[in-house]
C-alpha cells in the first residue's frame, strides 16, 4: 500500500450501483432502508460509517447477496499475459532481505487468533497441503490488468487445519511490509479461488509479484491480493485492527470491499 508520505494517485472509482433487491430498495425508500436490510443480513462492511458509509454498505451488501457463490472468470492458458506488469511496492525491508538471503527457508505463515489450532507453516508445509491452480486476472484500480496462472494452497485448506471458532467473521492478513494488511469476510476467506499463492506461471512466485507468499483474491481488485504474507488472524471483529476499518485502504478513501 502506498506510504502516507507519498502523493496518492487518483484512483478510478469502481463503485457500481448493482440492480438488486437492496439497490431497488434504496431507490424506492432511500439508503436508510438498504442500510437496515444490510444490518438484518449481517452485511455491514468494517469501513461502514466513514465518508461513504451508506454507499459502501449498499455496494457490499448488494454484491454479497448477488455473488456470494460466484467464481471469478478463469482463462485458457493461451491468454496468459506475456509480460505481466508488477506494480511498484515499497523497497524490501531488512527482515525481508534476510529471508531472501536465506532462500526463504525460515519464512513462516503464522495463523492465530480465534482458532482451535494455531499454526506456524513453512513454505514447504504449505506446498505439501492440497494445492490448486487458477488462471485469473489481476485488476488494479488504476486501470491496468494482466492474466496469470496462480498456484497455491487454498486459504480454506489452511483454515480447515486451524479450525476457526464459530464466532469468527473475518480473516485478517498481514504482510512483512510495514503497515500493509487487509481482511476478508468468511465468504471470501472460504471461497475456492482465494489462495495463499506460492507459484506463478509454472515457476516460483517472483518477489516482484509478492513471492514467496501472496494472497490471491480474484473476485476483488488487485489491492486485496496482498504480497509477502506472514500472518493470519481469525477474528470476530475488525475494530481491534488499526483504525478499525478492516484494512489500510479505507484510510486513503478506497473501499475495504473491492468486488469486481
Ligand atoms: N504488500 C503489498 N501488496 C500489494 C501492494 C503493495 O503495495 N504492497 N500493491 C497492491 C496493488 S494496488 C495491486 S494492483 C497488486 C498488483 O499486483 P502485481 O504487482 O502482481 O501486478 O498488488 C497489491 N498487493
Ligand atoms: Mo492496485
């Protein structure tokens, strides 16, 4: 995520009004009704209440009700981009460089919080779990995209071992990069295409694309696909993380829920 000190590029708003029950209700009786319906169904995003409060709730709740079981489009191998664009990230910090010098042997994914079995998984632990591949598109809110094959361990496989408690509503995920973290609700955390990715286009996941371990969330904009993931926490509320908005993005005006 862009550090606070650098100018923020204008991002294209992808917020779309979805024609569905909630959107229709909003048209008929105002945002207040949509907001009430969203509350009834527990569809309140963590960044609700800010500048875009009712609007974010409407977008999130309408998309959730319409798309909860849908898959991101998968592409044929022939459509894999020849030169995938790697978005700029902050220069690797000392901790990352030490891991890199050591061939990422000591890289761990720590899984904690409200789980029956806290875990600490090496990259080879992750690779020995059931793995999958998908050919999907990374779509940046700045207007570019590329298609790649992603190979990884579905997040639901890791959660199956950790066993989140019944009251868990979000999975927080953190990068080794300073102040770079996000969260998913359980529909996206358990979604079959949400991967902890360690391979790309039949090789190891390159560092520029988030290697050795990256979250891939193909039904949301690129910024949810956090690079250099080291930590997952199962939680019943995102209020205890940062400013309580679910991720760093809403602090810059980008939605926590970035469905595409
Ligand atoms: N740790 C970290 N992850 C990140 C970012 C970042 O700056 N730091 N940028 C995000 C954004 S805005 C996009 S669009 C995608 C870009 O992925 P790519 O470099 O593979 O194209 O990575 C996302 N993941
Ligand atoms: Mo992005």
